C-alpha cells in the first residue's frame, strides 16, 4: 500500500476498522454522521475503511479507503485468528490522516517507535486516543463498547435479585446498595486491552487480539455500579421514582427514537445468539448496552465509571425489540 507521508514510504498496516452506519469506532461520536464529521469525511451510506499503520519512519497514520469490503474481510480473518494481508489499492485511498484515533497495542517491527508525524502545522492535528484517566463522552462510549464485547463477563456480576422487590415495598426503590461490578475502584474491575479494565481471564493481548479488539479499546467503564430498578409502567420514562434520573432520561430518549428515528449509527445491533441481538444505543450524555433477551446496562456522562443496570420489567423487552428493528442488520 502506498505510504501516507510525502516520501511515499510503504504503510506498515497494524489494524483496521470499519466506518459504516452499522459499525464505526464509537470514540469518534454518538452516531455515524458525527463519526464521519470528526474525520472531515462525507457520511456516505457505503462507508469507509480505516487502516491504521506506521510509515518507514515509525509515524502513525490513519488511511481512509473506500474499499469497505476489503477491510471487512481482513477484520473478519483477524477476528478468527487467521493471518491476512491487507493491501488496499492506492486508487481506493480517500485521504491519510496523521495519528490514530485509538490506542494500538502493537507496533511495526524494524521501524522507530510509534509517534506523530511532523506536519509543520499544516493540515489537521494528529488524531489521538482519549485520555483514559479522565471521563467524558468518548470514554463513556468506549466503556459501553467494552461491555458489549464481553457481555457475558459483565452480566455474570449482576444479581437478578437486585431487580426483585419484596412484598409490601414500593415497586421502585431508590438506586443504591448495588454490588460493585468489578470490585471497588482500587481493583479497577474487568480489564480489557487498552481500556483500563481487565481483560477476561487476565490474558494480555496478542497481535491478532489487538487487531480484533482495537475498536473496543480505550474505555474506563468499570468500578462500581448502582442497582437501578426494572422499567415499570407502559413506557421506560415511567420507571420508578427512585431510579436514577439519568437512567430515566436515557430510557425516555431511547423510546423517542422509536417514534422519530435518530441519525444512522445511534442504534447498532449485532448477533448475540440464535434468538437474541446485542444492542448499542447512544444519545446525548448516555450509552446503552442491552441484549434483546435480557437486561440493559446504561453509562452516563454524569456518573464516571458507573454501570447502571435496568431490569426487564414489562416495558423494556418491547423497547429493545423496537430499537433492534431500527438498526441496520448487514448481511
């Protein structure tokens, strides 16, 4: 593949990402249009491929290509642990951007350590992953990605009894008293490659793992959680009075999506099992991860590192089904 720098050095490919309405790096925005805007790209329906690599001087570059299928095949091969050479044709290159939007755990052999290229102030500022020591929209979205990628691990740490109210008590208790999802803040909880949360089993990432996990890197959604009650009434917005107001807001806005569809990419759906899908839904200040056959987990900008579970109740199943119906289901 032609290099991204002025000397046309070959780009040594490390990993790749898809930038499409159905799948894009959440670090870039709440939806596909916003993600394209972050890279100054037109939000074409066909989407793009993002190839992350180093030039001969070791400089980091993100090369945007039009050949989405070629990039998708490479990602699928890497996810299966297979070797696959990704060499997009020069004619498919849209642009080359300095830096990487996400941290990459591997580096090209035989070249200097990864660093931002010298641009002398010309062109866009180098892309950079978000600071994992702070909390904001990017970290919140990346934390949700981490949970979606490892749903079973996170789900096992939530006791369904938290959603059951004893007879005689109000149907909705105030939030609080939940067990930590990954130990206390000192433990940091489950940790993933490049995320600040431990990877399942404590295994460190390999070359192939780094490629497959790159889209989910960078978040800090871990430490403790507050037990939120199940959705009650006929609409998620009618949830218990004691439920976190941010959770009520997120559920209400998610419900509004079913009446007025949001921009492409706000709702994403991937295969989970023969009878279920995993949903990723985002909105201003919130992210939701849910299984259509199970509960939902919500992260909020105003609650750093907190993961707030929402029980199924009578309304959540229909909400999740309606959201899934709006999400693209690529073949």
